[in-house]
């Protein structure tokens, strides 16, 4: 009969660890990871643009586009509190937040298209517009 309490303890410890992991891997952690990934893509694209390697930008813009497409879903109502810089406006002005996200998504598509054309000037302009697209969310929906 000693095995049953031991087994129960192991099961409960595993369940508690799984619950803690689920909380740590929730939407706040997921969006932080996605934002960091977006930042890496933008930094790499900036370096490629500065060096004139326009061909390197299109695949990164495509990756960025995919990351941006999931942004609205990374802000469910139950993720408004915790270790987050998201402002309450994300949830109170959901239509505005989603419109800002759509603008950023569109800008990333335009950047991918411009980079795919090989036109450095068009790519540089689209990159600036991408920055404005990011700012559209960060200005109104992200705290400092």
C-alpha cells in the first residue's frame, strides 16, 4: 500500500508542474516570443537593406507577415493582466486594435512584394511603412 501514496504524489507533482508550465506558456509568453521574433526579422531586414542585399528581405518579410497574422489571437480577454505591456485599450478598443494589426499585416505584404521586385527604393519605402505599421499598434496599445 505504500506504492499508492507514492504514485499519487508523483502524479500530483507532475500535474502541478504541467499547470505551472501551461501558465508560463500562455498567451502573454507566446506574444512576447512572437514580438521578439518580429524584432529579429526587422533588425535582419534593416541590416540587409543597409547592405543592399534586397533579395534577403523578401523571405524575412514573409516570416514577419506570418507572425503578424496571429497577433489579434494572442490577446484573448483573459490575458489583460500579468507581466504584459499591453494597454487596456487592446480590449476596450478591440476594433481599433484589430484595424492597427491589419495595417501592419498589409504593410508586411507590401514589403515582401517590394523586396521580391528587387527595387531598393521601393523596398526602403515599404520598410519605412512597415515601421509605421508597427508603431500604429505600439503607440496606442502598448505601454512603456
